[in-house]
């Protein structure tokens, strides 16, 4: 009887803790996706102008590029916490290889940081300035996705 209640107690104590940890990881994944959504939104603005789908507007282009620059100052790799690879948590498209090659993953992020540096100035001066910036940024996105993001 005593054993049983000890087991019951252990159960009630551990259960909320596990749920709490799961929730924390879910929230982290949501934040990570939000980060990428913000990158993609601003990339969309720039790509639209580069392709001529939306009229070039210097202030809008510069702001979108500045947003991307600002996002690259966030320590993105810190959002790649253990236990959040694809297969470990629902809706993650992060390949497990990230955790076995963290240095290379950080280098890939460094590639984006580099591509984004000065972008808010580089897109000024005309529609023809946007394409090369989009190409540079897009190359850095792709370099990482090709290796570390699950194909959907
Ligand atoms: C250092 C690696 C890296 C770089 C650089 C990178 N990504 Fe990603 N991206 C990932 C990984 C890994 C995922 C999967 C994340 C997940 O599911 O948790 C992802 C997911 C995404 C998603 C899907 C988010 C969601 O809601 O599921 C979008 C959109 C995205 N990236 C856009 C971009 C854009 C745009 C760039 C460049 C401006 C970029 N990424 C640069 C690694 C990277």
C-alpha cells in the first residue's frame, strides 16, 4: 500500500514536470519558426522588387534589408536546443545532423550574417541594386537548407 502511494506520488510529481519541459520545447520551436518566418517575409519584399513584381521603393527595400540584418544579430544557433530535431518533436524540420555538426551549422549561419551585412545600404539607389542582394542572401539560406533542413 505504501509502495503504491509512493509510486502514485512519483507519478503526480513527474508528470507535470515532463509536460512543462515539452511545453518549453514546443515554445522554443514556435520561436524558431517565427524567426524564419520573419526572415522569409522580408526576403519576400526584396525578391518581389528584384523581380519587378512590386514597384521599387528605396525606403521599403532598405527597411526589409535592415530587418534581415537585425535578425542576423540574434543568436539563432541558441534556438537549436537538444531534443528539437525532426523525429524528436512534432513539426520540426531540423535535421539531426545539426547537433553532430554544430560548428559547421554555425558557420552556415555566419554565411548569412556576412551576406546581410550592409544590405540596407546596398539596396539603395535603384531597382537593379536589389537583385544582387537577394541573390547573395538567398545563396546563404540555400547553403544551410540544402544540408540541415528536411525537404518538405
Ligand atoms: C544556418 C542554417 C539556416 C540558414 C542560414 C537559414 N535557414 Fe531557414 N531553416 C533552417 C532550418 C534548420 C529550418 C528548419 C527549422 C525547424 O523546423 O525547426 C529552417 C526553416 C525555415 C523556414 C520554415 C519555417 C517554419 O515555419 O517552418 C523558412 C520559411 C526559412 N527557413 C527561411 C529562411 C530564409 C528566407 C533564410 C535566408 C534569409 C534562411 N531560412 C536561412 C536553417 C537555416
